[in-house]
């Protein structure tokens, strides 16, 4: 009954992100169009001897109780309120950490979905999303995937029509990590509310790729860039270079990852190789629609 499961935990990008203002609870209200991409971590859940669950991560420093996978398992254990079949949970990291690509949130979402099934808890999607929101603002989106509008602090998610297939190049200048809370708190009041996402939303709803291209070309698709670029000069320089090449780069989340979309495999691949040769980390991936499935169970 309790069979081994192998799950993909995919990264996300923010096609647009507007911070609306600071809240009483220390978070910020935002609106964002989010997109699942193919770059992924892998989560393995398998039966174990004895009792309880144990968690290991391929990146040893991420293997503790603070990892969102551990926190997801603890949350489900608490809700179940009974002894659960022993489980060994292993996370194989691939998505760069603290990069604005939602890796930790996606790991948590995969753990919630996978353990809910592995343990036969039968928790409905809506409740799983509420549990996810207590772990991180992006977890509800990661549970849903595809293309979606996120509101509130990011936890209110509405699916949008799937974006037509695009290649996506993710780029990180070497060894820069951005702390999400530091970036949010560095924002100034006058920076809130910009840009308006109206044009982006219309483009996505209408499947109008020419309008999406115009949106990406505007160069200021994410309020958080205003806090990230002055603090991370290598990200600012890389963005500038990509703009000169007309690749229409944008920051994902609170950075430091930049991304650009392309219809052309060869353009995306050659750009990724050239940027790697210059010492950046570059990942060639693609947009993914919402259906999440197990690789093996
Ligand atoms: O929700 P999550 O744990 O990912 O957020 C990390 C930090 O980012 C929060 O503690 C908060 O400082 C900041 N944040 C915010 N507003 C949001 C999301 C995150 O201020 N909407």
C-alpha cells in the first residue's frame, strides 16, 4: 500500500510582480502573474523501517528541521493526530536556493501533495493550500502550478489560461543570494503600486504573445527590482547586457535570478551557453502547464 513515490518540485518565475504596500503583519500585499517552469528538484518518499519520518537532502546544509519539507511533514503529522507509517523522505536539490525561483516553496508543495497521498490522509486541495500558506507565501501557487495570478501576500491563487510554450533561460551571476525579507523591507513607499499589471493580464488572458513580448520589453516588470538591482551590481550589469541584446530580461521574485523567454530553441540555447562561458549559472528550461504528476509510484 505504501509505495515509493518520486515527485517533481518545479521552479517558478514571475512574469510580472507588483508590490502594493506594507501590511500590519510585516508582509506586503502584492499582485503577480506566476509561471511554472520545467527546472525541478526531485522529492522521493519511500517506506521505512520503524516509526515516524526522517528527512535527508542532497545539499547537507539544507537537511534540517527548518527545511520546508520537514515543516510540511510535521504539519501533516500534527493534523493526522495519529501514528503514521514510517517514511524516508529525500530531497535532491537542483533549483538554486534564495534565487527567487520558488525552490523551497515547491519542495514544500511536493511534500504536502506526496505525503498526503503516501499516508492516505485524504486532505482536500483547498485545505492543503491553507496549510501551504502557513509554510510560505508561494506554496499555494506551487501546489497549483501552470500560469496563475497570485494576490494577497501571494497565497490567493487564481489559475489563468496556460501560457503557450516558451523556452525560458534562467540566469544567475555567480554566488549572489538575495534575502527575501531584506529586499521587501528595503522598498520605499513611493515604489509601491508600480508597474500596473493590466497589460500583462490582458496579454495572458487573450493568449496575445505580441502583447506579452511588449510587456517583457518594457524592462520594469517587477517592483522588487528597484531594491535588488542597487544591492546586487552583478545582477544589474547582467540585466543591462541582456537588454542590449534585446533579450528582454526580468527579475524573478526577489532575485537574484533573471530570466528571459524565447520562441527559438537555438537562440535560447546559444545565449545560455554564451552566458555560462562568461561565468554565470544558466539553465535552459521551458514553460509548464498545470498538471503535476508523480514520476514513479
Ligand atoms: O512567505 P515567505 O516565508 O516566503 O516570506 C519570506 C519573507 O519575505 C517574509 O518573512 C517577509 O519578510 C517577506 N515577504 C513580504 N511580503 C510577501 C511575501 C514575503 O514581506 N508578500
